[in-house]
C-alpha cells in the first residue's frame, strides 16, 4: 500500500484473465464476479474488498478476499 501502484488489465490480456475466471466459475462464482476476482489476481493485488457473502466464501492463496472492516483491521495491525 505504501507505493500505491496500479496495474492496467487491458484487452491484450483477455485470454489469461478468462482462463483464471473459468477456474473460479467452476467453484460456483458467477461470471462477472469471477472476472473481477481474476483481474485482481492477474494484477497481483493483495486484497479484494467486498461485502458479497458469496465472494467471501471463495478461497485462494493468490488473493485475500475480505470485508471492508476486515481490511481496516488488518491494516491497523501493520501500523
């Protein structure tokens, strides 16, 4: 978070994103949600912040899916 970096996920990366999203959809996550998560994974984000209970049940070692409260709690632990 200290560097405030961003990573653009453009159309030239669609095939890679779709491949990740397909494996996520196999767990029961809806298509649009799976693509959001796969973009975050592809961009190497540390956190995906959501209030969607279905998404919060998805587990991966590539990304932390957390509620806004949980994100703030974890952030405060590092201070």
